[in-house]
C-alpha cells in the first residue's frame, strides 16, 4: 500500500479535507445573519468563506494531475495503449482516498460549526465597526477572541427532536445530496477519465463540467433559493429560529451522505467523461 499513499495523494486528500470543512463552516453564516439581523452582511461573509474554500481546492488540481500523469506515463513508457489493470486499480484507490478526505472534512466542519457561528457573529460586529473586511479578519486573530472561539467547541447535548426533518423541504435535502455527490467527483472523475482513455486524456481533464454542471444546476435552482427563503421567513418571524438550525443540521447530514454516494458514482462518472472525450477526439470537426 506504500505506492498508494504517496505524497500527492496525501496533499490532494488533505486539501479536499480542508475545503469541505470550510464549506460546511460557511453554513453558520446564515444562522449568524438571522441572530444578528444582518442578513446581507452575513451572506457577504458566507461568500468570502466559500471563495476561500474554492481557492484551496485549486491547489488540489496539480496533485491530481500528477497522479493521473504518473499512471498514464507508466503505460506509455511500456508502449501500452491503455493503463494496466494493476495501475488502474492503484489510481482508483487513490481517487477514492481523496474523495474520502472530503467526507472527513465534512465531519470536522460539523464539529466546528459552533465556532464558525461565533466567528461570523464577531465578524459581522467587527465589520460594522471598522467598515473593512481585512480589519475585521485581523480582529479575529486577537488571542482573546481566539480563546472565546475555542470555548465554543464544548460538547452540546441535543436530540433529533431539536432538529426535526419535517421542517426542511424534502427537495432541498435531495438536491443537496446530489450537489455534494457530483461536486465531490467532478474534477477527480475528469482525471480518472484521462487514465481510462489515454487517447483522449487531455480532452478528458477539461471536462469536469460535464459532472459539475449537474451540481451547479441543483445549487442554482433548488438549494440556494430554498435556503435563502427559509432564512428570509425566519427574519420575518414567519418561521422559528430553530428551523434554520434544523435546516443546517440536515444540510450537513445530506452533504456527508452525498460524499458517500460519490464513491458509488465515481467510476461511472469517469466512464461518462471518457466516452464524451473519446467521441470529441475521434469525430471529424
């Protein structure tokens, strides 16, 4: 197994771990907005954190590319037209480890949600005082503030009755599961496809949008508008605050389930991309 757990696998899995933890932590911004009554500011901070998570994910791409190139170059060096089964099996394991890093990151993000919530509340207050995001962020580096954030991690007892699933629209949970499943495999499946079809490997690496596009549609049409509506109704006192907490809890649960589902669709998604890439390369344009 030493040839599976190479540096690039650990780097990609670690970055995926961090990215997903930050993305889950961003959920706390919505409840912070409800609590402080500063919805627009909270959404701005939410976007900032999501942007940071996506920036971190960019550094995952070179590690993935190196793993795919190593598998492809091994076959080409042996004058093979396709990757051997043992090399393909090794790459499959590596890809699944990277996806699993995202699943672990979601669990960490869920554990850190109370700290993220307090961080957003303090960040909103600091931004209102300083009118500057950089200065507000620097305020969060104060040792006293950091100490207060860490204290938020004390264990809290709750039951499922505190977060009833019935108050969360079923479609929201379904599409959030789909969203995290396809985003978890989109880029990885594209590089996987480049290993499946060496003839079209360059084309395949640029086709992650074939999978991620499904997630983008789910997010834009169903997930984001529905979560925003629930938050807006809560601010207008048409819903209790506990409904937002229930929404966040079940979004985290479905996000985790989505990354588990990603393990099932990883190979089919790679085959789908490989088939499209091969068609595009083989067709006479």
